[in-house]
């Protein structure tokens, strides 16, 4: 199957515009006010077939039906926890050493 074509039941991701720029709250930063508030949701395609960019309906893992623009077929997870913090890499070992070296009487 092509990466830009999905069929009913495929795991896909859609993009939905929640608020247009003029609908944003007045207290948000100026640069934020200039762009729409959008969300991306993953679920199972309910339409028979669709290409990237088409408006489709999906069913999420929680059973919600969401309609939005198809942006990805078989989307991968792209998040991470950022760069390692050197001070935190050894903290578990250091704490274990401290706890194991104490008499157990001190609190």
C-alpha cells in the first residue's frame, strides 16, 4: 500500500483546527494569536479509502469519532524526552550508595 493512501480500518492521523487566530483568547502571547489552535489525533479510518489531505472520519482508541484532514498513514511516534541531563544520569546510583552505606538508624 502506498504511504499516502489509506483504506478503512488503517491506523491514521488527522489534523483538526480547534480555533482560528481571531478566536484565540486575548491573554495568549502575540505570536500565538497569529496561528490557529490545531490538534492531531490518531485513530482507525472509518471511510472506505482516502488520500493524504482528504477530510476523513476516524475512530480513536477511546471510541470517539473525529473528523479532520488526513495527514499521516501508520503514523510513527516522534516524541522524546530531550537531551540527557548529566547531573541526573548517575543520581540513582549515587542515592543507592548513600542509602546502602547508612546505618539505617538515622532518619
